[in-house]
C-alpha cells in the first residue's frame, strides 16, 4: 500500500478503514475463533483488533500489509486471553469449586481437533491458525508475526509433530 499526494499537497491514505474492515473482519474473526472456540469471544477480540487498527489507522494504513498487522493483534489478544483465563482458573481452583461451564459451539469433530491445537504452546497455536485458517504462507506468517521464516518453518514442524502425537494418542490417527 502506498500513499498518494493530492493536488493540494496533502497526503492521502490508501483505502478507507471501512473497506479494510469489511474485507478483513470475517477472516480475523475466523482466526480468533479457531484459537478460542467461542464465537462471542472471537467477535469481541476481532472487534478489539479493528478498534486498535482504527485508532492508529494513519500508521497502520501505511504498512505494506495492514491485514497482517490486525491478524497479529488478534492472535496476541487471544493468547493474552488464554493467559488471563489460566490465572483466573488457578485462582478459582484455590478458592473452591465453581459452578461454571464452557460452551462449545463447534461441531464435535472440529472442537476436538481445535481443543488439541489450543493445548499447543502459544507460538505453535499462532502459526497453525494463521497457516490453516488463513492459508498464509511461511513468508506471510513471518511478516505478520515479525519473526524469521526459519522460525515459522521450525514452529510449524514442531506443531505438526505435537499434533500428530496428540491425535495418535487420542485415537484420531491410525
């Protein structure tokens, strides 16, 4: 994405935020859903990601791939949520039994798979979701997460090995 200068010398940002939002929101929501398994949480985190993009649109719009930026923000928000929920769960367990339950809107076969993905280490979860939900290449993931392509390849390899081991032990893979 480049900038254009109007006749009056004012720099115009490429594309509108509204067009960016309409084009990218469904994919970002799907990405977060794959990490959280909860539609309402995915919607909230995707909205927060786009709120941050909107707030800094004058900078974000100038990036070569603003869609990668918003995806990275969404993935980071999902990971932060996992950490926060883990800390809250540990605190609740120390306080005693709670009467809460977790809803699972995915079809059972998909929920079981993504539940295994969610148990992977944070970076592996991110790479798997970006690769398989968004069908991003290694280079695109490296750009989005601001890590080396070699790191993406190694992380994806480790994630696949971990997933294979988990799927075999759970009877999914024969």
